[in-house]
């Protein structure tokens, strides 16, 4: 899964402050066909009566997204890019769970493949929310966790966002290259969503 990530550069370009520990139910920027928007991390289906959900919607599994009642309806017109500078996973060690920060070696800013929905209550209350697609791990990530977010390579970003017909077999079957990734351990500060400052992403080695 992917339940925490950071975004420290894109935000400055678009008027948001840097984020070091984006957590479920918090607001974060997404990129849709219409441009940059703010949305809740954790998709709220349009049929919910309130802008909240008891469903686990922070991630959508690529293997089942095309047949999911919750997500399949969004694949044609509600794909989005989710900007990130790193993400976190918790590795199992002899001493318990160790939070790890994962980033790309050569791309300080990258995008997850995502889906979004727009929830309405009346004519004036309209809010967006999103989910991050996840896939099976590559050889690098498999040492840390059994899932990973679907990171888009640069030539996949525009097709995922804009093309009417997407080759889902490629998007969901392709595994992001291990050599492009690196990781280091961080402190337990990341475990608390309220901790949203630079120390959260600092290496402890």
C-alpha cells in the first residue's frame, strides 16, 4: 500500500507550502485534465451522503481496478496524476517496524497514477478526493514491502492523464525499474500525521 508520502517542491511552484507527511483524509494537490486541484487523500464515492467514507480507499489495486465497482467507473474520465517527492513504507525488522523513505535517484518530483471522484452536496458544495494505484513490488521494493505505488515514468504521464484509450495491460503490468529507486530509514516521527515538518524526511543513518 501507499499511505504516506511527501511533496516538497511542486507545492512551492503552485502556491502550496511544502508537505513532508501527507496522510489519509488530508488535502493534497492532484493534476487532472482541467489543471491542478486540491483533493482529499482517500477517495469518497459520489454516492456517500457525507464527505467521508468507512471504506478503505487510499489505494486501488491495479490487478482488480478494472472490475471494481468502486473504481472501474472512474478509469475513462477520472484519471489523475498525484505529485510526490518521496513516499514511506514500513519494513519488518528484528526490532519491529522501521519506517523507510523511498525516492527516485534522478527525479526529485514524480507522479503516482491515481483516480479521483467529485462529491456533491447541493449546487455549491463540491469536493474532490483521490486514490493512489498500487502494484506488485519490483525487486528493490520487495525487500521493504509487498506492494508499491504505481509510479509513472515520464513518457507515461501525459497518456495516463489525457488519452481516451489507455493500454491498461501496459500501465498495470509494467513494473517500475528498481535501479531508479533508493531508500533510507527515517525516525518514527512519520508515524504521527500531525508531524509535518522537514525532520520527518531526514535519514537516521
